[in-house]
């Protein structure tokens, strides 16, 4: 997308990266513009006074540009009152104290984009209208690595090469014996044929749920590549030696943080964390070894299923499921519908052993719903 930059000296298409704090403001406009399917023209950003405008009267001739975003420097010029676009910011680091006091502006105490304050309310966004039309190369079964770990590593490397922020971030979903699910983002810290590893507090909610129910799932989403990977499996703790080794590879601040942070517990306030952190920081200021707390360590999810998803046009996404079959000791490519049928037939078989009559009713209901289930899987 081309963005046009306007100033009192004229318009020009941006050919290089703008300096802070305006660079991030422009990126905000790009993200909002991408969500607005009604706009087809390149957006325009004006700094201080839009080109062609009178400093006080605004666009008198009617031939001045009509920017999507206006960033007013120092005190807003009178012409800023004529601005009708959706995004108006005041350059905070240029604002004199009198303006701050008169308009009761809340300016953050640090520099950068945060010093630019939005004037007025942001435009209303229709959440139901937010959508992306994915454009990706086809992802077919013959393109999938025989070993799903190899396919995962290939996609993970692509995410790293694309410069995505924290490509190792993954949503971990667990549920205790009460069946209530919970999810949170954790960071992948290791992957091999044994499974996928992350580290956390052993006294947290997720740890208690894993203790009660070792079944869990992981979800990676790589925006920009239109890809996600879902991994299901069983969770176990990594060895103490492995946890110890990783703990001491972390920055010392993170090591102290692991001791201080008692996840999923209520504390009087954040000042308690800072107080305990500073005490430990002083205690180990001589560079001595920081002992790993017993309540902290790693988990490994041993996969039984990988699902590779790639977004496609008109929601006709590619989804390839690989499940591990113990009886044949190998990974099999399975369409989600096949997986559904096999799991359902397994239930039917067990039901037949208990009650043949009830089993017949279940089979009829299964095939009655099969058509709608097929449509659901293909469209989702």
C-alpha cells in the first residue's frame, strides 16, 4: 500500500522509513485501512498543516488535500478545526504546558509514539465486517512431510524467516477434572521427536489442570503467512536436569522473576512483586548462582495429532490432519471427516457391546447427521 505524506512543503510518496513517532502512527493507519474494504485509494497523512490549506482558514479553495490522518505539532493550528478525517493526533512531545493544562491532556512520561495523543474518539469499527481474504499457495497432501515434526519445523522456520514477532508463541489449552477449559499463551522452548517443550510455574492453574488431566492442545498462529498449526497430545514434566539447565540459561532477571512470581495466586498489589524482586536482586548482586525454585520447571507435550491449516480464498482453507496410530506405529494423513467417522464408529462399537438396540438408534442418528457434518468440516 502506498501512503502519501503531506506537509506545508508539499506532497510526496514515502520512499523511506519515516522517523519516530510518526512511523508508528502511519502503521496504525495502514492496519485500519486494510480492514476497511470500502476504501480503494491510498491513504494520506498530513503533518501539522495539510498541503494546500490556509494556516487559519483551512481548505479555502477546496483544492487542498483531504488527509485520512492529521498529526498536529505544538499547539494545533486553527485550520485543524476544519479537519474532518477519522484520525487526528496531537504530537505530545511538542505540546507546551499551557496547552496540556487547558485541555487536561494526559501525556505519558516517555517518548515515542505514545507521546502522540488522539484528539476525539476513534472511529467506530464494525466487528462483524472485519475479515481478511487469504491468498496463499495451495497446500496439498503430497506437499506434507512424512514426519509431522519435519513439517512443523519447516513452517516454523518460515515464520522465523518472515520476521514474525515471537513465532514461538503458542496457545496452551487445558482442562481439569471439572471439564472447564482454560487457555493462555506460552512460549515454545524446545521441539524434537519427543515433543514440544515450554516452562512455567508448577503451582499455576494450568499445572493443576495438567495434573488432573494430562490431555492438552497447542495452537500456533502465524499471521502474515496465513498459517496455523494445532497439536494435540499428552503432557508430562521434563526432567529436573533439563529444567535446571534451561533455568540457568535465562537472563538473571528472568531467573529472579520466576522465584518471585507465584502464578494464579492473589497478592496485595504489584508493589509486593517489586519489593521481593529488589531483595533477591540485592542478595545475588555478587553474581552467585541463583537456585532454581522447586515450583518452576518444564512440560513436554507428546503429540498424537498435528493439524496444518493454511488460509485460502473464500474460506476454502487447506486443512491436513496427521494422527499417530499406535497399532501401526506410524503417522497417517487423515481428513478431519475421516477422523470424526473413526472416533464415532469406535463409540458405536463399545455401545453395541452394552446395548444392541440403543446402538442401532445411534447408528441411524449418526448417518442422518453425516451430510451436515461433512458440509461443516469442508466449510470450516
